[in-house]
């Protein structure tokens, strides 16, 4: 019985805390009754009265915690790290794949990064040409798939132009140089919204560039767009609707990296970042 009461207290606190912290109101008897109705359980009046001090104390703790200002760049207090050693010091190595340039744009769109990098490096196709292929496919197919939150077309063409110039001058940076990619819309890029898939954050602009994007820029990759994440990184439903599985559009693409998965599977992008 004690464990059940603890569980119900947790449910009630979770149900009430967000609303009352936002409204800056206190919890009363009627509020607990309403929360219990939502959760489908009931207690006697005397039992409910005993809950009040616990709930108020917990909410005071939440208020105190939320009083500390935290920025998006603040590291969490706890970090997960894997000890490095010979037994788990894994090195993943990707190689270029020697191929001929296909005549079909669709066939090009579904090539692996290793194949694309070989073509770009050896000037069989330019980054600009490759980027335009993916932009065309996004405009043609994404209306049904709903994988793109923000298309960064001008940025992509600008980055592709820089990549082509660098490669033509012999400054080849590696396998990702000139390869178009998509980024999950949890990562911020100045000047573009970072929505986290949530309607209240639809117009959120964060002026810090995500570290993963910086790394990809250093490698010469081309950012074509920001791809959907389920609301607050859960599932495949975001404020723009459900992201679809390109091989069966009656199904969602699952999540939370819904857009990244759907876009790569549909050949809308060379590769994508999900996390």
C-alpha cells in the first residue's frame, strides 16, 4: 500500500507541477481531486489531506531548481563517459568506393557517401550539381514525406560553391567534402529556427552554432536543411504533422530522428545526422 501511495503521489506531482509552476499558484484540495480523476484513482478526503504537505514541499523544490538560470550551452551536471582502453578504443574507418557516374539522377541520389565522395573528389560531379539533385528531390517528394522542417537552400548552394572552389584548387578535405547532408532540428544554426519539433518553439532562434555543425563545416559538408524530430525529440509527430516512411507512407518513420531517417531512405539527402 505504501508503494502505491508513493506512485500516486508521483503521478499527481507530475500532473500538477508544470501547470502550477507556470501559473505560480498553490495547490489545494480540489486540485488533487482533479488530478486523481485524470489518473483514474480515488482516495478518501483524509488521505488527500495528508498529501498536501508533500506536494507543496515538492513543488517548492521544483520552483527553487527552476530559479537557476541555465543556457542551452550549459553542460549537464552528470556526464556519461566510456573508459578508453585497448578493448573498447574502436576506430571506424570509411573508404571511398570507385564507381562510374550514373546517367540517372535518381541513381545518383541513392549512392553511398563512399561512392559520392569518390565522384566529387575526382571531379566526376560537382558539389553544386549534387546539391541541386537533392534539392529537386526534396521539393518533389517531401510534400508526402513531411521530413523537412527548414530548407536551407541558399546556404547549401553557397557552401557547395565554396566546396567546388576548394576542390578545384586541390584543397580536398576528405570524404565529406562537398557532400550534402541534413541535420536533425535539435541542432542550432544562426539565422534559422531551431524548433525541437514543438509548436511553442516554432519560432525559436538560437544564435549559437551547434558543435556537430561546426565539425561538418570543417569537413566541407553541405547543409541542405533541418529535418524533423518528433515534438521535444520523441516519436515522429511534430508541429508540421507526421513524418512518413518513404517505403510505406501509411506508416510513420518512427523517431525521434524521424526526418533524418525518412530523408536518407528516400534519397533526399546524401546523409543525415540524427541523435
